[in-house]
C-alpha cells in the first residue's frame, strides 16, 4: 500500500480509503439497499487488514447507521491507529429523505452525534458534505475552525466544492481537503477544481472513482434486472 500526506495536515493516508456510503443502508433516501450490520463491520475490518488506514463516513449515511458500524469495527480492531473522516451538512426530514443544510447550530449538533456514534473524543477530518445553502457557507466554515480549536476535530475540509466556493473558504482559513466526485466518466473538476487545489496545496479525496460500480465490469442488464426493489 502506498501512502501520502493530505494537504496541509499531518494525516498520512493510504492511497485507497474505505467509503461507507452503502453501509448506511437503504432507508434514508439515498442508499444502496439494505445492509447486514455484521457484514458491514466485517467489511471494515477486512479493509483495515489489507492496509487501508482511513475510513470515510458521514452522518448522512443512514443518518448515523454507517458511523455506528465504523465505531463497532474500531472497537474490534487490534491493529494500527485508524484515521476517521466524517461529514456534516445533510439532515433528515420527516419523510426520511435527506436535506442539504449547513449552519453553525446544526453543525455543532452533528459533530456531537458523530463523536458519540463513532466512539472517539475527536474526529481526524471533519468535512462539510455539501456547501448548501451557500449563504451559510462562510459561517459554517468558521464553525469548523472553532471546533478545531476546541479539540473536537483535528483537521477540516469540504466536499463537492467548486473553485469559487473554495476561494471563499480560503479567505477565512486554509482548506485541508476537498472531496469531489472524480472518475473517467466525471471529469469536470479537471477544469478548475484540481488546478485550484494544486496551487493552494489542498488535498483531493476523490469519491466514486469507479463511478458507483459502472467501471468495474460488474454492471450488466441482467445484473440490473435482478436487483431488489430497494
């Protein structure tokens, strides 16, 4: 496994991390179907045993279910220290559908919940999941700086931000990392986002590099026809 420092941080990440979007299950409106909780924990432990040293999760993934699975796996893991990244900014509505929303108040509520579910005193990398509403972006980024000073998070980053949004954030405090979608089928960030990050020393954590499985060779018409309804 190869490793690399992330942006301006002291985090040294394996070049492959484990995402837990699917582990959140299928009951929150943006999931990938029902998941077996035991299988989820075993998957995390297997990834760690193969040399992956960081897990990316989010409050949004099953509205806490993925973070709970991460916490259980970490309590069972007997190897080296694991770096945990999680996210704020997607909240549940009454119909269980996710709502993108950031504010100083909601972020503070979310970070406390994430710490409790994961079972740690701090989060290694705390990220704004989506920069919405844009009018709350600056105050939300300042809140992450406050959480860093308070010791609740070690480093702070964002996801799904374009270059103009990153410029707003950089005017307040350096951006450790940006997590955009990036694959052979989704290359929009090559125009402005990647050059911006390279010029500022901001780390890039690409998500869905296999485009949600489309580039793995697994997806066929027969496979799609046999998927369960959820």
